[in-house]
C-alpha cells in the first residue's frame, strides 16, 4: 500500500505498507539453516522515516506450514490496520505486529526538519498496489543474485481483493482485532535526533569530526537497504573509542549526518585527515569517502588502504574529493556550499575497518 496524498513528503517519509512480499520464490534460499532449499518465505514490512535515502524499514518473514510454497497455490494475505498498530496474517494466521512506538516520520516544515505526530505516517489514506516486479536491490542481492532470463513469462494470479471496516470504531479501527499470542511483536526503529542547527560548527581552521566521540553537531547514520552494514563505537588499546564498521556484502555505507553546511572556505586549502585500520576485506574491495549533498549530488575518491591490521593516517584534499564527482553517476557532484552528510564511508564489498581522529584541517 502506498500513500494517496504524500502528506509528509516523498518516499518513504509518507510511508509504505507491504502486506505481502515474496522474493525469488523457488530460487536457492540464503536463509540461515536452510541454505540451498527452495525459497519459500513471505514478508510483511513497513517503510517510513525520512525521504529516501534516509528512510527506514522494519519487517518480519514467515514460512507457510508443511513446507508449502506460496508459488504453488492460492493463499490469503491480509493486514489489520488500526490506530497505532498494524498486524499481518497469512491464511488467517497472525504472524507479526508492529506498533507506532517503532515507526516515525520526519519531514521538512518551513525549511526545518520536524517530527510528525506519533502515529505518522500511518495515519493517512493509502491505496492498494498489486505488483509483479523484476529486479530491484533486494531481489538482485538475495538468493542466487541477478535475474534468470529463462523464468519468463511469469504470472501473478489474484482471485479476489477485499477491504473491510471495523464496525466497533469505524475511524480508529479498534475493537475488531484478531490477535494471537504467538505473533512476533516486531522491534521497530526510534526516530533519530533532529540536530540543533549550529551555523558556526564548521568554521575555523580545525573541524574535529570524531575523536573519542562524535562532534555534537553531527549524528551517526547508515544507508543499509539489505541489512549488511553494522557500525559501533568500540574501545581500542592506546586510542580510546574508535568507530568500527563491518559490511558483509551488497549496497550500503555509513555517514555523518549534518545540518546543511557550507564548506566553501575549506575548498582551497582544507584537508580531510583520519586514521584507519582494516581488519579484513574481500580481495577486490575498495573504500570510497564522499562529500554528500543528497543523491546523486555526491563527490567521492578512493581511500588508499593500509595492510590489514595496521593503523595508517590518510590525508585527502577537500578540492580533490569534490573534483572527483560521483563515480556512480557521471556528471554529478556535491555542492560544496550545501553539504547535508558531512562524510560518507562506503566499502564496495565485504570489509571490516576502524576509524579514528577524523577531522578537517587547513594546510
């Protein structure tokens, strides 16, 4: 289901409700404990938060009983949606619940980022969408990867679509719930802190981004569409706190969210300086560091990596990063006067690394 009026802005700030998704059915499963078996999971998911790429999603997968595959027969998929709570069902079996404590919407109002009311974005009108899709980030990265051209043509057969309204409380949908104690209460996502705007935080000859702690004008974030990126602050001998980043595969990065920042005065003589230690990496993995004004307006360069297990100081000229442009979108680059994510660190493949003493300095 998609929003009808997009009250809180573009996807996914105004929300998305996936009643049922089935990805790569009968391909070789990559599920832990079922590797190589025919894929048979279905998923119920919510998308929310801020507009892409700063959105969030939370969902729950389930298998049909007795080894049944959703591709072999008709099944009934449903949600019950009431104020502040959404429940997922297959063949009348309640398998998952999400509540408003685990979703949120943040959107721009009068030029400022604000939190919407607590039930948002799932407090507006939505419409139904029935879709047989090919490709996409999730499907292409899961199971055996890519697209098998030999599978076409394919058919998505639908017997009926029905919508009911609770007669007990018609406007809030309460009083008609069919709940099971066995259903998973899905842990949600808390809204990230909205940064207080400090127009002067990037002024001066030194901008300390991370040294034992993150600059108070910044926030940790990640772009993690297929749940392959993890980051945390850990203790490192003789260094104190450092940032540890692990990526197992697929798309994803970590970044430092900032209030909209003008870095023009750093362009001529500014350098990005940081310490890095690579703990493990795929043989072909590279690490990009980026300045980000919102996709596709980013600029990146490849980081020269040290030997595994060794700390190394890296110095990169700000003007060289900007001049590099977007290596994934020719002709695009960051706007140095309007940086929204101060730095992005993006491994191209499997990699675990640590960062410390991240800063901008003028020569």
